[in-house]
C-alpha cells in the first residue's frame, strides 16, 4: 500500500514548473555516510554559556539560543549537551522541581516559555541532536542562592547535607537516587530528547576543610552510584530505547592509570566514579571523559588517556575537549590548533565510533582564539551522529526521492517509506567526486543544494541506523 502511495507523489514532482533538468536512477554509488559525534556543552549555571545573564526576557533568551544553534549548524556540528538541571532545579516546565534561577533571576519564577522545548524544536530544525544534561545529586552550588519553598533544601531538608559552600542530596539515601531517576525519566517521557547526559558530580569534589559526612566508605559510595547508573540506563531504555545515555566523568579514572599519568584527584575513591565499570558493563551508550589537558606533557597526555579509555569497552568514548582553555588563565598560550589536533587524534585512536564534545558552546560561538574559523575547515562536511548497533542494527527503508536542476540549484525532495526515520543524509556528486552536503530533519519536504551531477539520499532512524541510498543522476 505504501509503495502505491509513494509513486504518484514522486511522479508529480517531475512536472514542477521552472525546473529544466530532472534526475533518474543511476548505478553509481556514493561512499558510506560520514559519521562523527560533534557536540558542545551549553551550561546554564552561572550563565556560563546561555542565557548571557539571568533576568533577560524570553525573546532575548530565545534569540541568543537561536544564534548559538545557527553558528553550530554553520560549522556542521550535530549535537548540544543542554543543561536542564543545574542543582535540583529545572530549565524546563516541571511539576517536580522549581524553575532555575539562572533564567528569570529568581528560583521558582517562570521565564515565560519552556527553554527545553524551544531548544529541541530549534535544534532539530537544524539537524542537531539535544542531549538533556542533568546533575543528579547536587542540591545547591552555593548556599547563598535564595531558594523557593518547593526546592529540595526546603521541602526535603532531611535528605540534604552541607558541604563547604554547597548543599548536596545524600547519594546513600534511596530517596535521593529515586528522586534523580524520576526527574530524568519525567523529561525523557515528556520531551523529544535524543539523549540523557550526566556530569561527574556524583559526590562533591574534595575541598580543604570540608568532608562529606555520610558515614560511608568509598566502596559503599561506589556501590550506591553504580546502582544508580545501572538502574537509570535500564529505566531510560524501557521508556524510550533510542534515547542515548551518556556520562562525562573526570578524565583520569585513577592516578597512575595508564602508567605515568598523574592527577590531584582520585575520581574512583573521592567521587565514587567507577566510570570504567560503567563503560565495560554497557551502562552507558557513550562516555565523554573530560580530557581537558594538552597532548603533552606526558603526565596528563590527551592521546595517552584517550587511547586507554577506548580500550576499556566496546561503546563509544567521545572525549570532552577544553575549547574554553584557549588563551586562558588555566592554560596560558594554548592555541586553537591544540583543539584541532585533539579532534584529529580522536579520529585515529581506537576502534570505536569517533566523536568529541567541546567545552563549551560559548567558546565556539565567540570564535575564541580563532577556533570556529579552524573548525569550519576541520568539520568541512556534515556528518551524521554514529549509530547504536548494540540496540538496533535494522536499516530503515530506502526513501522515495526526486531531484531536478534549475539554474545553479538542484532541488531534492524525499518521501519517507519508514515511520521510524528521523533524519535524512544527502550526498551529491561534483566533478565526479561525492560529498556530504546535508544531514537534516526528515520532516522537511525538500531542499535546494548547489547544482549537482548526481544526488544520493538516505534515511536515518532514531538509533542512528542508515538506509541504503536512493541514487539519482541527471538525465
């Protein structure tokens, strides 16, 4: 029935007025669709990335986010890690937690729209995935932030503990872990997110004179966090199996691992982060260790660490790369070329699907040290997000496609033959060479590309699986 419905629709396209040259099926085949995860974190806390300051009107906030997404799309980036829960608050409409103060300026006060829904709509329209970023257990990043009555520190003070200038939900309590899981699942069920992302704050980073007093040993703490991570993964998959689960742990699993690596923090002991276990056990769909150091010196070598991480499991490791440290006080003199070098290294090290995540979006958008200029060359062609064959390897159906050239443009239109298709990948041949020209939402009706000799269109489903291409050439 579907085939009968598609054929008349496609035949109508060949008679569109103003088009001079139609395309027909050919035997030529393009190379495989390019795959690479090209993400950036968008932090809301302290207005680090977006919005630029708290208390801005809805229109200005939206304008800033559109501009950020426009810039990322122009650089052929394909994912944002959008912070939606900085500290038991919400950058989205929630009945479980109060509005974040980084939006309106006051905790519990609506910004006048739903930022997560807006981000999803705008990002998807540009072919960009949205991974909702949660901090699971931090209650307040500063105890000087005024709280409303619905915040956990006021409504459930018994599960929170002070730590230095912060407040923390006690991870050893089942209520804390269930609360975080339920908040995340609420977003997964109500929003069309492509992923769920957790940062490295399970237990707080140690500070001089502050001890997190829960009476638990490091091994007991790891057991609580391991159980939370494992349960969260299975719960998300039960709700929407295509939603990716990713975690960005501290970049060094333990000091001395691999040999010669030094660190002032033992994430395994002090943060209860046995991130190697999560990767080995398949409790994540990707891991994004924060590899914010240069490739030298050896004591925190980017390439040595990435090589080690990519040997620890079969799931992707997409390193976090510190674009924000270009010409910074943290790393004086770091050039943008260091970031490009790390991206190129991430394409060659290890056997799993390639990718990286930039810390952070603001540094990319403001062209810090010329990084955006260099990224335009490094990401010269679009790329689709890598697949998840451990969840589904079934290829979607080939779309119905038509194309016609008029003047300097080729108009490509597709008709979906698979209800699970979410994106289309368009390749075109110029001077006998195939190029990726676009990865975009499958919901569109078509688009115009520079006049091509031939085109190939594939559909991509929510698991990242790609169909065989429909290939057409000029008649």
